[in-house]
C-alpha cells in the first residue's frame, strides 16, 4: 500500500544536544506539524540527527507528516468577548466540542497539540551519524551498545574505531 | 492528548546500506510567435529512488525509516513499496522504493 509523506528538513548550526533539542521544540516546523495534527492530519514521525561535516558539526531535524487535506469550515458569529470569557472558553473543553469551528477551539486544539508534540520531541533521543563509504550508521545516544557494535561492524568500521564511537555515545 | 498518541516513535539504531536515486525534470517545449519551437523549460523535479536500511533484529520497523528517507527525500514523498525481511545474520532489513517531489507544496 502506498503512503504519502510530507517531509520537512531543517538544519541547525549547533550539534550541542540541549541547544538543538530546544531549537527543534521552538521551530516553526514543530508549530506547523502541530497545526496539521490539530487539523486532523496525522504526524508520522520526527527525528533529530547530529552530523559531523567538513564545515563543522550540525543538527538535522526532520518532521514527517501524512500528506492529505485539511478542511476548515468556520462557523461563528462576529462577537466581542471579555478577557474572562476568552480565558473560560480556552479552559472549557465541553464548550470547544460544542463549537468545534470557532477560532477559539482551533487555537485551543493547536496549542494542546504543540505542547504534546514539543514534549515528545524533547523526550526523543537524537541520532548521531557515522559515515563509512556508502554506509551511514545512525546511532542513538545511550542506545544498546551490542546492537550498535553489530551495525558498525557491518558498515566496515574497525574494532578500534567502534570502541571509540561507542565510548563517545 | 499526550506524546504517545501524537505519532512520535522511539529513536532506533539504523544502518543505511544503500541509496539509489534518479532525478527527472519534466520539460515543456514552447512555441514562439511564428510557431517554431522555442526553448524548453524544465520544471517540477521528480526523484525516483530506493533505500535499504538495516536495523537490529526485533526493531519494530527494521530501523529508523523516516530519518533515512528524510535524508534524501524532503518534500512530498510517495512510498510505493516497502518490504521487510530478517536476514540470515539476524538483521532486520527494510527496502523502500519511493518517488519524491521536492518542489511540491
């Protein structure tokens, strides 16, 4: 069965784990993926990879969202409401379910999705890229060393190189 | 709504074994005002390709497919075929063939 992805890539100049994690959470692409989710379009996955390049280390992030269509049917009367009423509606999920096409309901859904997605992105371990010829090993920080050793061996790294790589992860 | 139901999977150790891609450009041949053929214009790049990734046995999908795919196929990507097998030396091997439209929105 065919699956259609919409993949967004973004590069960050820092390879620092904390900095790149914060940058990914704050990225407008995270906001976009959260908005897609709130609009009924599923998120397929997110990944963050630290790469060493001749021009220095960098972080590459990618968001994969299912390709599809979002339908918006705004259905509300122009109105002026107080700050208190705005805050009440933002808290009131029953009101939002009763008024699903009101902009306040859109905002509430998008903010909740962004919070959940940001937390999931922050919790997901980054991958570190090691290239050898045509092979690219993508290894998790803090991952299973024995599994990583098998993959690195398959890629043709020497035992000494593997020991160095695994001690750095 | 929590992290588990927003679609993000756990990171998985992966070995990208091979990537084969072929880029095509669609061309439009225009006619000038005299009906003669004018300069062709290339647009809508399309990349066909396949990627083979290895994960260690027991990984749910044979490695981190999205990361491997994203490295070569940002934009709109149709995964046409996906096969998954366990190799004799106990790796999970996944082959994907895809068509990628990097300029699509």
